[in-house]
C-alpha cells in the first residue's frame, strides 16, 4: 500500500468524480481508476460505488474513511516534523446553506487564511440534505445548516450551535413596510414575496407562518444571497434569519434593512456540523475552532444590534 493510493481515494471521495479527481491530481483517468482498483483489491473491499453521475463512497468505504484520513494526517505530521517545506497543502471543504453565512463566513475565511496560508478553503452552497449526504460520504469537512428550534438534530453528526436568531422580513429602506416596527402576516400576504425554494428551512417556516393562505409569491430563489439582491432591486421582500441580514454588505450600504415578524417567537439556529469520527484533519479542526470563536463575537454584536 502506498501513500498516494490513499491520497487518490481521498480526492475521489472529496470531489465525487474520478474525472475531477484525475484533473486535480494531473493523472489520466484510466491510471487513477486502476490505482483505486488496486487498493480495493489489496484491502478486499469496494471503496467506491461507481455510477454514471460520478463515484461516491460505498458503505464499506465510509467505515474506512476515518482510517484513510488518519494515515494521511499522520504522514503530514511526519513531514512537518522532518521539516519538509513543500508538503502538499490540504483543502478544507465547507458546505453551507445560503441563508446562513455572509456576515459570519467572510471573517472566518479571512482569519483562517491568515493562519493557514497554504490551505485552500472551498465553500459550496447546497441544500441541507445535500450537505448531510456529503458530510457522511466525506465530500465536506464541515457543514453550516439552519434548524428551526424544536427540529430534530441528526445524531450522525457532531453539531455545534453557532448563532441563534429570529426570522425577519428583509425590505428596502424606502419600502412602506420599513416604516412599521414589525411586519404582520397580513402585510406579507399582500407584498410581493421572494420565497426560498422547497428544501430550505425558511421555505418551511414561511409556509407554516402563512398557515396555508395564498400569498403573492412573485419569485422563488435558490438561496438568501439572490433573495437579498432582489430585495435591494425593489422586486419584493423576503424572510430570512436576522443573522443572515445584519452585517451583510447590502445592509451596511443601506440598500436593505429588516423588521421582525409581529407576534412571532420562532428561533432559528445556525449549526456547524461535522461527521463523528475518531480522526479529524487538523485544518478542518482549526477551521471549526475559528467558526466557533467568530460566532461568539458576532453573536455579541447581534445581541446589541437593532433594525
């Protein structure tokens, strides 16, 4: 067994495709495929499930993945101890729901980059179900997801609460709703509403809030960032967690603002999740710590902030 075989299987798992892994590793796809099959024959298990849409980790592969990562990190520690200056940098992949992140994610990436200049951070926007699947298969190291208070937290992952907020209505400052201290359900029923697509927590929240009543759903979008841009352009209003709006560049520039939902006490939790494993890559562990530290600082700022 060679170290590069483990590097290859980790790359295929992370990228979800033999082709993309071959491109990143600068190998031919047949050569990479043969190397992985040699490793599978040596271990006596099929590590990958190969489909037309790509390669994903098999059930046996998921069980062995922590050991693969553990060996690679041990090799990294050996290289560092030996003073190797040109060892291969690691990539940390973060899956995030779009309603969660900009005011938190940007300072986190900036702080992490300063401490780990050789480590790449790849941020991938996805729905919660896709993030959980990628965490299980090793495609993501960390996941940022939203939960409504009272939701069941998946037992398969280690979950850390980063922020706790409330749903708010995001509007333009010159909108008539901006003059209200709070926005009522009746207001939402008559306003052009920019909704999140099915599969997002805020989609579920809005439909629960409206109680099945028909609203002027003029638009539907795949994530908060596009929703906030559409609000800034005067196309309507949207409902998001306050921590997704407060401190956003558009809010700082005075292009959007937000108001609470009248009479609603729902709490939205931003959770940082990772798979339960005995071996966590040091870079992912360090990024996790930066998230927790930065979230504490942001939470303190939000608690003293008002719309």
